[in-house]
């Protein structure tokens, strides 16, 4: 079975780390996860530009929306809000 490609991008690095750790521990056989925070926002933009056809789920905080060109080839965009 092919893994679901997920990107987690949030301004809170601790949240990104915790969520990705949980998903890897309990569902690691189902998901391929890439994590980004404000520290590597430029890398996120490059990753999306180069891999937009391979991204199944993009979990992103609204703070990234102004700086990232979201390609609509991404299958599912979920905004992370408080």
C-alpha cells in the first residue's frame, strides 16, 4: 500500500514535532510526513513547488498562507487554527 504524503506546517515547532511524532508512532506505516515551521518557511515553499502533485494532505497554519503560493494540485488543504 502506498503511503499518504502529509506536510505539517505550523509556527509552533513544538506542535509540529508532537503531531508528527504521534502520527509516526501510531500510524507510521500509513503516512510519509514532512514537517516545516517558520524556521524553514522558504524550504516549505520550495518543497510545495517541486512536489505539489505528490502531496496528499497539507496541514498548515494560516500564517503561512500569505507567504506560500498554494498550488491547487494538493488534494487536501487543512488549516490549523486554535
